C-alpha cells in the first residue's frame, strides 16, 4: 500500500522548491532591470501607438 503521507510531502516539498526558485529568479531579473535603468537612463514602456508607428516605418 502506498505511503500517501510521504507522497504528499514529497510533492509539497517539490512545489515549495519550485516557487522559491521562481521568486529568486524574479528578484534577480528585477535587480538587473533596476541596474540597467540606472546605467542607461530611464526606460520607457512601449505603448501600442508607438508600436504601430514603428512597424509602419
């Protein structure tokens, strides 16, 4: 008979590791974005109007 408690705990631990990894990578990306913003000046988000005009050129 399978040990359901152990199966549940194994799945829970793996889920927790995955969430923690995603959080860590998100924080790394935020730090890279902020450091890039300081080095290269303010970055402007691309607005839909600007995207269309750039494609038309």
